[in-house]
């Protein structure tokens, strides 16, 4: 049993009214742990602690801030095996993916530790030479960091690493669906020399604890990852105080395979990106567009490859764990039923796996549909489940038109061996990240974020650090 506590001003804290929230294993329904369920009061206390700690942390040198982050990264690596088990038990993902996520979060802390040292200033001489312009970057203030359940540690590390490196203090609020490993992550930073109040942890529902973090005058920056609908609410709630915002929201990534593509590697990459984390990724492949000429070969390879994926408890040697909740499974089923009722053809999966070992978890088989079109929910809404819908196109113009026909713009992928086609697609796809012959748009050194309803603001890279800094022009008369 894991029973983490909130961390406010460096101290472990329970909910003031004693409320707790039970976390059940999505593979078995068994109790994994109980976490305190805080609300507005705890969020306020955490913001107060962060406000008190801000002036000293902002004045701490980037080198000293880096020491804390590096130390935290080492501790997270030491705890990786234990934290990976927590992640798998609370959210279902296969253990090796959980371990990769935890180790990745340590790399993020190391990265921002060093990036914080490079918040360079500028120095220019005025036109007449009688003054100098100095431009400096200063931390915004207290940052509220609100994260979702699908990558609870990794996505939180993107925010915490950048915020602390920039000199902001912070209050982290992980999702109530997956708060255990995220709590261990924040605790590791607290144990690594972060002064009390620099990083606080509030556990509780978004509607109370999260809303307080957004609305309170004590937070100056909100960094949110989650659904577009929640993002819209947060933007409106933050508007009266014109708070600085980063919103990383939903996605509906297209995967285009051109006539000249290496079809084998495209099929492998597509299956991997569609079914990784059981499709519960904001950059998951949601819509596949195949050139007519490659349809047959691609489908055969993709069905073979996806058919070999093993489904089961994340504690076993599997490729797909259960979905995180029954709600996820229900939506997946509904999207498939809707597509089939409108003329789609089922090529693989389409149901829960059979067998006693699957009876208590939210398992679902990798599913491939073809003959889909844009009238179907599966092509318009984020399924967030293991479904790969496929349709065809005749030329690049049509592929781009179809790919861009969505309110989202987070990730897009295209496979081609033509340099002209690669540039054409890279320039026209309306998306914060484009993978050309690559099924990944996440890189520590590159900005990650959305266009359109996928949000705004960037995480990772030096752009991610900028999200926690304000520019100040200091004009010096001589
Ligand atoms: P939600 O929007 O439901 O929740 C995200 C976080 O916001 C949770 O911690 C939640 O708390 C909190 N929250 C909910 N309501 C409020 C509120 N009114 N004020 C403040 N905080 C609030 O998203 P999910 O957790 O369901 O995550 C899945 C979504 O995240 C998908 O749409 C996915 O595409 C998106 N996502 C986007 C990514 C990106 O980088 N663009 C990356 C990963 C996921 P609680 O749940 O505890 O109530």
C-alpha cells in the first residue's frame, strides 16, 4: 500500500478534513493506496508557502539551484525501480515503460539544471551612445503546475524542472487518478536540498484544489497539461489577473504514408506510436492516411505487427497494459461502434481480450479499422485508447487537407523518401511538432507544444525555461 502525503512548506500534510482518495489498480481492481484529498484550503496554504520562499529562491544563483536539481535527479534514479512499480500499479502501463518514464524525468531535471545557467541577458549601446540597454530574465513568481494521469511523472518533471531552474517556486498538483509516483517524485526534490516552500505538493480534485491554484492571486504562472475543455476553463479563470499561461492540451495526430515511403518502417513506427501506452498519449497516432499505392502492403504489415502485441497486467512482460479507467475503455468502445455503424471495417481487435486474467481490469485489444472517414468520432475526437483508424488519399494536397482537418495541432507524422515531399509536408502540417520518418516529436532539446486547440506555450528546451521567465529592460544613462 502506498499512502503518500501532501508536502507544504517542506512538511508532510494530510487533508484538513481527513478526506482520502483510494487508488485502485486498473489491471485487477485491487487497492494500491490511499492519498489525502485536499481542497482549496491546502492549495492556499501551499501557495502561501511558495510565495514566502520565492524571494530567496529567485535570488539563489542558478548554479546552486542546479545542485538541488542534479541531486534530485540522482535520487530519482536510485528510486527508479520502486517508483516504476508505483506507476504500473496505479496507472497500468508496462513496468519497463514506467521505468523509462521515471528515468526520463531524472534526465529532465539534469537538463534544466544546466539550462537554468543559460538564462542569458543582453547588452546594447543606445543610438547616441549616451546610454546602455540591459535586458535581463527574471523568474515570474509562484507557478501552479497541474498535470494529467497518462505520464504522471514525466509531464510533471517538464514543469518542475523548468520552473525551479528559472527561479520560480511552485505548487504541483498531479491528477487524482495517478498521484502516487508523482508524489514520490516531488518528495525526492524536497529531500535533495530544496528549501521549504520551494516545491509544494497538493493532492485533491481539480475542481477545488486545482481551481484554487488557478484563481488565487498568489500564483503568477499556470502551467497546465490536460484536456482542451479544462484548458479553456483555466484560461478563462486566469484571465481576470492576466496570469502567464502554458496550456498543453489534447491532440489528434495524423500519420501520413506517401507512395515512395519505406512502408515496412512506416508500419512498424505507426503501430508503435498508435498502441504505446495503450494509445493514451497526447501524441498518439489518431488518424492514418495511406497513399492508395501502399495501402495493401501497409495494412498487411500493420495488422501482423499489432496482432503480435501482448496485452496484460503491466507487472508482466506485456506491450499493452489495461486502460487507466473504465471511462477510457467505454469511450474506446463507443468510438469503434460509431465507426462500424457508419461503414468502417474492423481489421483487428475491436473488443476486450477473453480470459480470466482480464476479467477484473480495463483491458482492450489493439484495434485497427479501415474505410473510415471524417464523419466518424474516431477521426474527429481524441479516443485516448488503442485504436488505429485508416483511410487513403490520392495526392499530397489531399493528405495535407485531411490531416489539417481537425481542431487540434499537437503532433503530425509523415513517411516519405522524397525530400520535396518531406519539406512540403513539414511546412504545411498545422502542428507544433512534425515527425518526418520519425514517430516521435519529443526531445529534451526541442520545444514541445501545440497549435490551435492543442494549446500554446512550449515545454522542454530553452523555450520551456522561457515560460517561467519575464524579460526586463534596464536602461542605464551615462
Ligand atoms: P484533465 O483536463 O481532466 O485533468 C488534468 C489535470 O487538471 C488533473 O490534475 C485535474 O485534476 C486538473 N483539473 C481538472 N479540472 C480542473 C480545474 N477546473 N482547475 C484546475 N485543474 C483542474 O485531463 P486528463 O488528466 O484526463 O488527461 C488527459 C488529457 O490530457 C488528454 O486530453 C490528453 O490529450 C491531454 N494531454 C496533453 C498533453 C500535451 O502535452 N499536450 C500530454 C498528455 C496529455 P483531477 O483529475 O485530479 O480532478
